[in-house]
């Protein structure tokens, strides 16, 4: 339990707010479950998709969209650089002090680099939440008080960037009871009806914001392989937001490969979408800790992932799913065919994965650990 304090500890959670993604959902799982000992202040820097999402759920926030640094082309500058120091970092530091903020907790790169220097100037602890692999660069990496890593893979991958800093692995929070016991048969039936497909059609899905790093074209290549090597009717669906305007190119690529790809956009909550799939395919490389993969595992849908990044922390090959070499469409497609032709094996993998993830992801424990950390930082 967290140590009692004489007043509430106020924590700022600045976010860009231009996307709906796993980093923000995980942050909200934490902020919405903190005890009354803590005061949360979610700060938006852009009036974009996150604002209506928060308003719909009646989650309070503060807009700081005018507190920024813009280039001549209108794009925003982030980070503690000479040209942003007086226009951005100093005002942020003043905001921290004037609003009684005790701790700053950032989630993404742009916020890390701008707010870590501001927190340092304001004399406040900064929690840098590293959600991706790959070495961060810049002198700002020397400033955070503590670095939270979402997986052991991320912890090891970024350690060299934070010399002398305290790095802690904390898997993202989930409430397993929101995922288990989904009616997968009903969800599958409803999706097939929506798509106008026969009841014997198998559904293979890709669930992610549509971005080159997630390898949606590899999914299409694997779909092409599957269609060439099985007589089983298979439908290929893609759930995810068009984060970078990449969807048009992906759909065109699918057409060139003669793969009928059903693009269904971003849908929330995700449970019914994931439950409807016969197999969930993950193609990304160096994934920090894929939120949709964990959600799929908690639901009990079989998964096939690339042997890369943190995926091996979610799935063990032929025990709780399948792991295949990265960027290998044939291996990915063959593994899908294997899962579809051996449904009992696939169901056992999914059951094993669900058990492991339910034991690991305990929302109450996650929140309690952060409350302890916050209390420690303000002592």
C-alpha cells in the first residue's frame, strides 16, 4: 500500500493527443484507477482525436494547445533545444510550478523530450515511460528521475541511452475480467454476417494502427500465400486507424496481390473484434509490448507473431501460440494454415496464453506499484 501523505500528490500526464493508441489507453487505465490520494491532470497539446475520446468518457483534461513552438510550415517543434527553450521549455516549467504539479509522467517521445527538461527546471521528478525499443538519442535522456519500460525487451534495448538511471520493467495494465469469457462464436457469426460471407469462412485478422512499421503489407503477402496453399475459405480483415495516411497504399497493394482485404477502421472497445477472429496475425518488428496482442491473448484467440521484440514475452512457440521469423511471409502464411487446419492445437495454445497473461496482468497490482513509486518520488 502507498504511504499516507498530508495532501494529494498531483501528477501531470502530458500527451500530444493526435492518435488513439496503446500508450494512451494504458495511461488511462492507470489514471482512472489511482486512489484519492492522487490528483491527475491530463494535458493535451493538440485539439485532435484524443479530445472527443476523453469528453465522451467524461475524463477531465487541460488544453495547452497554444503552449508550443511552431515552425514556419506550421508543424510543431518538440524537445529541449535552443530554439524551443524560451518558447516551450521555460513556459512548461513555469506551468509545473504555478499549478502545483508534484510529478510529470510522460508517455511518448515528443512529450519526453519537452517535459523532462521542464520538470528538471521546476525541480520536480519526471517519470519517462518508454514504450518502444530502439535507442533514444539526445541529452534529454540524462534528465528523467526514473525510466519505466513496458517489457524486458525494451529495458535491455534502451538501457545504454540512460546511463546511471533507474530502469524498471512494468508490463502494461489490463483488467482480465473485461476480456475473458467473450462469446467468440457469436462475435465471429456477427462479423461474417456484416461482411456478407458464408458461415464456413475463417477470419484471419491484423489489428493495429496502419503504419509501415507494423508491416501491413507483410500481412497481405502472407494472405496471398495462404490463398495459394489452402482450399479453406478465408477472409482477411484489418482493424486499425489510418494513423499516417497509409491505408490507401495498403489497399492498393492488396488489390495488386489479388487479396480481398476488408478494412474496418478503428473500433472501440476491441473485445468483440478480437473475439471474432479465428487467428490474429502480428507482423511488426521490435514491438515494445503490443497491446492488441495481449488483448487477443486474454480473450483466448490464437495468435501468430513474429519472433521479434517483446513478442516472445507474450507467446511461446507451439505452447501459447506461434512465433515465426520476421519479414517472412511464407512462414507466416504456413503458420496460419497450420493453425486453421489444427483447431484443437490452436485452441490449446490460446488457452495456455490466456492463463499466462491473466496471471501477469493484474490491474490492481499495477496501480498499487505506481502509487508506491509516486509516493517514493515526492518524499
